[in-house]
C-alpha cells in the first residue's frame, strides 16, 4: 500500500516534526514525510530534517502579504506531492484560502485539552486555573483558530510544583506520542473498511426518504 505523503510545517525547534519523522521510519508507518517547510529560515528543525534526508523549504513571511506567503508554501507543498499538511509549531495564522485548499487534509497539535485554552500560554493558564490535568490535542484545521474537529487528545497530570516550563516539557513528551499515532490513524481511514462503510451509510441516509434495512 502506498504511504500517504505528508508535508510538515514548522517555525522553531521542531521536536514534534522529529517525532513524526522517526515514527515514519517504522516499516509499518502508513505515512511518509516528503517535505519539512518553514516560514523561518533559521528554524532548528530544518537542519534535523536535512540531516535525515528529508527535503526542506524555507520562505520567510517578512514583507509578504499573508495570502502571498501562503501561496508560496502551498505551491511547494503540492510540488512535493504531499496529500496532507501537518502543522507542528507553525506560528502563523493561515489565510482562509490556504485553509480551504487543505480542508480535511490539514492537522494541528495544540498544547491543551481543547476546547480549553485556545491560543497562547496554555500551560500557565492551566496552572492558574488550578487544573489537576493538562494535556494536548490534535485537531483538523478549520478557519477558526484551534477549533477544528478533534482527532485525539492525551491527558498529562499537573504536579503540585509545576511551572509553565516544567509542565510544557511533560506535555511535549505526550505530544510526541499522540501526534504520530493520530496522524497514522487519520491517513489510514481512506483504506479502513469500517470507516468507508460508515461514510457510505452517512451519505446514503442523508438522502430524502432513505431508510436502512438489514440485508441477508
Ligand atoms: C508544541 O507545543 C505544539 O503543541 C505547539 O507548538 C509547539 C511546537 O513545539 N503547536 P516543537 O517545535 O514541535 O518542539
């Protein structure tokens, strides 16, 4: 079975990108990373991707309109033959047209148990709220920031002496477990008979006067 081709977008250290990349080295991985792209030419993660033999691309957003920058990224992603875009610490708000082009095929990871704490400073907010549990979420990207359909979550206990940094460090460990697994499950849906049957059923039952009868 051909592996799903994935482009990972980063802006910084890229530890999630690394987790995705190393998980993809398993022979049974249903996806492969064909491109690591960044809006930050100095992103540390680019060096790692290069060293691992993955194609990289960087285009600074400075001085470019958001739509124009997104268009350049989109062109490179499609040129690499990617079928999915995976955001991993990509610190850019995306234009509506980019989000539309990758509708249903773009994932993001966020360091909170969504719908709690969209946006920034998630760890401090969890600590300030006295939460006993924090965590991370993988979701599909839609026009609303951090609000697309959830694909997976992992809880992380908050320790009594946690600071935002110590909690962030543990949440990252969870992120590195959650993201590759969730991505693998998501791209595998296209060949999963149960998923395909449920889709067919959904479409069929949405027809006027449709009914379901068990056949023998
Ligand atoms: C992660 O905490 C992720 O949840 C958020 O950005 C951070 C990226 O970290 N979206 P890294 O670059 O993958 O280490």
